[in-house]
């Protein structure tokens, strides 16, 4: 199974006694990058495998969620590279418009300045300066984690090439009448002073108040309830359901709006739920998205009563008040007029907040730029429905369809300075001109460019093809588009993934941006709670990497990664993974010191012991199993399979069973040494994508070759030996049962006990030396007296425990076990003796009871024999 003979290293040094991650990880990563292992050649004739990094914000640092996602992507790409693919993991960062502008504005505030003091151009220069000083933090963290990205291809959503891509697709969408300018309700942040996307709104339960207000007088009055009394100044109607008999007499009439002196109509609209509250709602088209739609249907005016800072602008006594001040003042004025019918406080309700500054969002009517998403969203849905794109796990498809099939037009303009400025010019006579990247903007008196920039998601939606040189038809674009797989969290399925799907299909002639969307869950703490600084349970992944090594963090994250499911993680689990890395190190070191080698061909199975054939059979099964799990994105299962094989089967069983062979020396020791070398070679290559650092050190030491990064991925040779597997299973049964017995007797693990093994005629006979070694069993000498006899796996192990056990305690334990076995036998006999039961019970149920009876009989015989062998008082 050994493949890919690489260049031999100059020496084959011995391993240090202990594994010290901090001493090797940084040096290994630098070596990998210097040798160009992670770079991708667009001219290669190898099949491509492409993954993009979900670009982290330039303002931030990698949190545990990033580490989780990067671990999964890195495992996929390292495996594909070893399988012979031309592998590109595309790195880069997002300019993060609002977040970055906020950071730099805070820095300016420390100097007593605002962006307006600098002016637009100087402020943008200042942001670029900040990016140059601070943008390298994420790159350093990615290197610490071991990300195998093509650093020479690193991109930034504001670099020149990506800016050209943004301008190109904006122009194309505009010319195709898929981008337009219109006045609509948007999410507005009064602190950041910009429209923000839905994903930048965080909803939380706030304590507010619900007030019920009577509009109108007498029979022509109507009661509405609201949590935002300040917006009543902009009401232009009251709406009721057309079939609500309570209000039919009012539909079409006008009633007086309190505090304003204005009269507003009562309209009938099916949007109103007659079962909710009073069945009547106030309609404020300029300050509520649902009210805006009602207003459009009924031709109602839209009255804006707040400015961009959420200060009341409506003429009257409340003008100049902040919205929250106005709310209290307006309720007080209504109360004074006897208009308040009911008040409920605190009234807990869901309120949207800006994710950047935590300010309460204000729905606001505003002139903005929009993408008409209807045809784009339909194409994105059809690409999944017709099988061009697979979503994994498949049950996530419904969530995807629920989103793209009901997508509203997308507000893409932001009132910021940092970002891609919208390439539209306004003329002195109302002209509007959209300019492409190779076109000259209009000049002359009165021409001005749009001041707004584009939503960050607009440029990140182009990421799978803009990073490859589009709109130029580059070699990289031809080779590496579409992406093979997108690995990302289900939480941005709607926002980033859907936008990439829409833009990829639109810009690339109907070719989707990726073949597969593999969705993972969110990282949570060990109790399943969301990680947050405010909760005090957020973890900096660097802390755990410093303490336990990057491999330990990576293995913990991969081991918890079930598709589409949230991942709980605790420090003790990372510590356990560190122990696993140490186990791999120590066991490999022992193996190298005791003859493990990859030199020469693998011996013929006829020369091997059953133990050798067993581990090779298990090895090939593991290769097949791991491959199947990788192809199904089952990172947790493949990690468990590797852990079980490495720790349990290789280290705890094969190495231990083979020690007597190694210690004896001779030809059989050479055979087993070559088998062990083969097992370690393949096992370390299988483990490498998940735990790259420790496997690189061990594999290069074992093989003397250049790097496991560029080694061949193991293949299942098809070798299976069922007979050897059954034989070793019998050995395991004997060892496990006797170990359990020793533990029950309170014997120390290293305590030696005289024993007589009756193995003649069984498959266990060739393994007597190994069994004795594992169980610390001495030969039965003169004066041997069997005080306990254990029949197991067709053999008998008789032990002389004279003076080593508490006889009375053992007699009580065995008597209790005997009583349980006799009770089990009586229950089984009662059922089998019941003719009515036998007539009705299915055959498989009856068979199970007969099996239970046979086992009970065997247990009774075994325990009775053990009791008889106990020393007499």
C-alpha cells in the first residue's frame, strides 16, 4: 500500500521523548508555504478541486466558529491534494463596510475628529492605512491553525480586480433593468446613519410598553394598540379586515387622529388579522414595512416624522425630541386627553438592533438602490431543484427554497464612505448615467456621482468568480470555476449563499458557482449555549492552541462536526484531543524503536502472523470507511473512525499483541516490523488532513520522505482476512474478560499472577505468550492451586489468587451473579413453557428467549465452577 516515493531527506532523526507543538507547528507551516505546497497551477492537467474561504471581516479576528469552518475546509483540501487534484483553497478578506468605517471613526474620535473633518477622500485614505496596519492579524491566525491556502492568490473585496468585477456586474444588471432606484422602507441605523441589510439586524426581546389609543369620537371611534406611539404622528389611515363586522360601518369614513387635528380614513385590507388585538391597526407608511405596502395598495400618503438621527421633525410640541423622549411625551399627552384605553408595561416584544452598534433599528422610508431579485432568485432555486447544485445535508433544501422562493427585492445602497461607490452619475437636468469599468463618466458642470456605496454582500456575492479574474476570461477562471464545494454555516445560507448563487448563475452564463453546498452548524459551549462575550463563554481559539496545540483544537472541532448540526465544545475535550496527539507520538516513537519500517515490499500474507493479517484487514476497512465519510462530509464519523483505529486497534491491541514478537527478534519480528511500518504510514496519511502538524513530523521521520502534504492518499487494497479478524477477536475476549476479573478482585494492573491456560486445540494457542504478557500471567509452577477458573472463548484460564484476593468478597460477588443468572433462566423457562405465548409470539422473539436461556445456563455453569474453585475457609 506504500505509494508516492518522494525525495528522501538527508537523515532520519530520532523523535524527541515528548511532543511539543509550539516548537514544531510554526516551522512546519513556514516550510510548507516556502515549498509552494498550497499553491494552485491553472495550467496543470490534474483535475481541479476548488474551495473559497468565506471571507472574514478585515476588522475582526478568527473566533472559534472560524476555526471550526477552516478546519473542515482544510481537511477537505488536504485530502484532495493528496488524491492528485490541482487544489485551490482561495483566501481573502471582506472589506466589511459598516464595521470597518465604525472602527476607523472611533479611532478618529480619540483625536477629537470626525470623518467630515477629513473629507471623503482623506477618510478613505485613512481606512486603507488602518487596513494595512491591522489587516494581517487574521492571516497570522490562519497560519497558526494550519490553513493550506494559496497565499499568492489572496484577495480583498476592495482590491482593484474585484472593484472592476463589481462595476462590471452593476452595469450589466442596470442595463438589464435588474437594478433600479426607488423609495421604499429600509432598516435604518440612527447611529451608523445608513441602511443595513437584514443579516445586520439582530432581534432580541426588549421591555417596552403596549398602549391602546382611541382614535375618533363616539360610534365613529376605533381603538388601536402600538408599542411605538411616536409614529402615530405619521399615521395616514386606520386599517381593518374587510370581513370584520365590527368596523364595516367605518370603512370609507374619516376619523380624527389625536394630537394632530388631521382626519384620516379607515380602509379595509386583508393584511389585517381580525383576531389580533382590537382587529384594527394604525397605518404609518413611512415608518413600517407592512404599513408601506398597505399604503401602496390604498394610495395613502407617506409622512416621514423623523430624520436620519431618529429626531422628531413633525411640526408641533414634539418637534426636536428624540424618538424615545417623544414616545413618553406623546403617551402623556394622550393620557391627559383621555385617549389611552389601556396600558401594558413591561411589554416584552422582539425588537431589531444594529449588529454593529446595538442601536434600535428604525424602519424608514428612503430613496435607495435595489436589485430586482425575482428572475435571479428563480434561477438560484431552479439550480438546486434540477440537481445542478446539491445541498448537504439534504433536509436543509427546504430552508433554502423557503428563502429564495419568497425573496424581496434587495436594497444594495449604503450611506457610507468606505465601500464600492455606486457607479452612477446624476446630471443637471435629472439625467442618470450608469458607467461601466471601461467607460468615462460624464463630465461638465452639474454632474455628480452617487454618494452611496454598495452593500458589502454585493461584492462578496461575486467571490467565487471575481477572485479568479472575472470579468477577464483568465486561465484560473477556466480551470477553477465553478467551485467544487462551498463549506459554510447554515446561518448565512440565505444571505451570502443565495447571493452567490444568484450572481454566479447570472454572470457565468447559467453555470452555478459551486457543485455542492455543505452546511455545518454553529459552535456552542459544552452546555449547548451560544458563545458570546456578553455570556462570558466566548473562547479565543489561540488560547487553546497555545495551551494544547493546533492539532488538538482541530481534532476536537472535526470530531464534533455532524452536517448541519450545532457543535458543543469544552476545554476538557480539547485536552482529550491533546492526549490523542501525545498517544500517536509516543506509540509511533515506540514502534520506530522496535523495528517499524517501510523499507522493502510488504511480506506475503503467508509469512504473516494472524495478528499482522488482522491489523492489515482492519486498516483497509478503515481506509474505505474514511473515504465514504469524507465524500458524505461526515467529519465527526471519520474522526471517530480514525480515533478508534489508531488508539484502540493499533496502539492498544496490535502493538501490545506484537511486543512478544518484537522482543523475541528473528524473522517474524522483521515481518511484524514491516507490517507495523505499513500501518503507521497509512494511518498517519489518513490522519494528516485533520491533524497536519503531528502527522507531518511523525510521517517524515518514519519514511524519510519530503512531506506528507504531498504524499499519496491511501487506497483500499481490498485485502480482507475474516479468519484473522475472528481469531484476534477471540484473543480480545479472553484478555478483556480476565482483565475485568482482575479488576473486580482489586489486583493492580502490573501485579503478576500464576495461571494455567488451556488453549490446546483452539485458535488461541499461537497467542499464549501474548496473552500472558498482556494479562501479567506467570506460568503455573509447583504448588499451583486454581482458586478461580474462567471459561471464555472456548478456552479456560485458571488463576491461583491465593493470598491476593478477598475470598469472602469474591464469594458474595459470584453468589450475586449466580442469583441473577438463575433468575434469568427461570424467566426464560417460564415463557418457553407457556403454550399460549409460544402460539402468538413471532419466531424471532422466541429465538431470542432461547438464546437468553442458553446464555443463562452457560453463566450458571461458569459461576458455579468459579465458586467451587474458591479457597475454603
